[in-house]
């Protein structure tokens, strides 16, 4: 993890939030490379789950909703961790994570044993909407994106004219006042979720849970996380949420251990029924063909953007020993991202920066590709160094404009460039005219 954290900072993926003021525990900023990685991940998720499917629509709900939503969903009452306070050093810890000595729990901060009884600590972050900071104006920053999709179920059903089964997809920020934010961006207090609520007839719920598990595994494979690297945990009876008839946790082997990436949960009709009861509004579905009215059931694949980004970085991270042109051995650090999620798709270099014709041509190649993909023009330092910098941010391709390109060695290779492949380090000569199509095929 140390190497990954250091690379992410050095290469502009992830910074501590408010770093110059000492940071803020559980909050992170994504730099120029990190934001591209996350965008590529979210765009591909959206394409796969919304644009490429006839049975899905998207939405973008507000982060702050009527407090009644969180009463109805059960979050106000039960979305909490059991906490104890240490009376000696005043630290607060999760009761279920306390270390024990001789069968007695103790404070991991000071070793003291004078601890309070466990108390429920609600994880929702609070704020006030309106000028008065009183109970009437109390609001929560949403702890999950899901609820907006339940609350807007009727509006979306009517405006999209979808028939069951169909789903709503949403990507957005969620906030949880986690007691122990840890493992870098894995458990944060502000994070993003990519969630689907897939509504169906009750008798289809279990089969659709298995269907979505398979869809999600395919998705991870298509962004470069092979299914062999994901452990499916079928949560046994008694350990699932009381309303869930089936839940799969998809776990990935992070350097700090096997941990949850995503949950695929069959939530039955719990959410829609709860909102129907609390709001007094009908949220049923009317099946025209069968002439029946019922509350749809829902299957929910719920993934974390930040956790997936971390899994992508961990999966891509590699080091290998290489020998440079002078015979010196060095360690090559590479992020072997799948081209479709790599932040930069192609590095573009003139062989020498003091040859105006090379620079002009390389800049023209970069400009021609820029509207179609993220490229990076670099003329600083030896070519080998420039390749290494791109390897470290996971750029799958690099193009070099040399004297052949500008026709200095004869007409045969004019307007061709070398295309270097990150993983094999092999180079091939290709015409500039075919470059865009070639790269687009690889990054789509
Ligand atoms: N709507 C269901 C729901 O929110 P969850 O298991 O609590 O279920 C879903 O969260 C996903 O959101 C998790 O699998 C994880 O990827 C991400 N997630 C949850 N809490 C997180 C946190 N504190 N930091 C980063 N990601 C988190």
C-alpha cells in the first residue's frame, strides 16, 4: 500500500483533502490523473448499465432530501455503529472492534479499561436547511444514493413508460460519519456510489439477483479486474439485512486484505412499501396484461466508485526490472490499466525538442487526437524517461515523431510514427492517418 499511496501522490491521482492545513480524516481529493480515472470508470458504468440497455434509465437526485425519507428508510433509527468512549483518554471506538486482554476489552489508544457502555452512534452527517439551526430544519447528507430512486419510482415509471422489469441507475456522492476511516480511500466519510435499483415481479427477484451478480462480474472483467480476483460471498441467513432474501458481497483482495467492493442485494419490496406507508402515496405497479396491482420487488447492485478506483490501481500496479540503453538495471513502475479506463490514452513525443519540424509535427498529431481522447504531449528529457513517466500513470500507448516522420530519411516513411505499447514495450510503425482509429478501437 505504501508504494501505491506514494505513486498516487507523486503522479497526481490522489491527495489528502485540505492537505496544507493538515488534512481531514476520511476525506480525499482526486488530482488530474485520479479524476480522469474515476470519470472513465463512471462513464463506462453508465454506458454499460444505461445506454447499452433498453430496460434501464438514469437519474441524478439531490444529496439532501426531506428528513422523512430517512425516517421511512430506517436510517434515522438504525443506521448506526455501537460505540464506546474511553473515560481516560476520551477516544471513541467501535465496540465490536475493541482489542481484548484476558477477556476484557481495552482502549487501543491508551490501553485504559475504563470504557462506557456501547451506545448507538448514527453515521449520517447532519446539516440544517434554512436559517434556523433547530430540529425542524435538520437534514442529512445522504448516506447512500439509493433512496432517491425509490422515492422517485412513480415519477420515473410514468415519464419513462417502462414496463417491469426495469431499473434506475444513479451515480453520486454519499456521506457517512465513519468512526474509523481507514485503508486510504477504501473507507472514507465522503465517497461516490454507482447504484442500480432493478424493479421486478416478486417471483423473479431471486433469479435476477443471480443475473445481476453475473453482469457485475462481467463489468469488472471489462475494466481489467479478472473474475478470479473477485471472491463472491453469499451472505448466509441470519447475517443479511432483515428484509433481504439474498445478498452477494463481491470482495477484492486489496493489499490490506479481502474487502468488499460491491453488494448485490435482493431487497424484496421493503423500500417501496416503507415509503408507501410513511408518505401515504401509492407506489404500486399496475400490470396491464395480468390486470394486477402490486408493489414491485427490487434487486440492488451497489458499487463504490472510490473502492473500484482503488481496486483498479492495486490491480494495475506492477514493478519490473529492466536494463536501459547503457546496460544499467532499473525498476520500471507501471500501472497496467485497461486502455478504456487509463487516465491518459496516448503520450505524444517529438524525438528531440530542439528540432522545430519534429515539435510542430508532434503538436499537430496531439491536436488532431485531443477532441477524441485524453492525450499528453511531452518533449522534456530523454525518450526513455518520457516512456517511464507514462508507464507510471498507466498510459497504454506512446507515439514518437522522428526524422522518418518528417521525411528526412526519404519518402517511404513520411507521415508515419512509432507506436509503443506499454505492456510489451514493443514498437511498430504506423501511418498518422490510421492512428485515431487504431487507438479508438483499443480504448472503447
Ligand atoms: N444502498 C446500499 C448501500 O449503500 P453499502 O454496502 O452500505 O450498501 C455500497 O454500500 C457500496 O458503497 C459498498 O460496497 C462500497 O463500495 C461503497 N461504500 C460504502 N461505504 C463506504 C465508505 N465509507 N467509503 C467508501 N466506499 C463506501
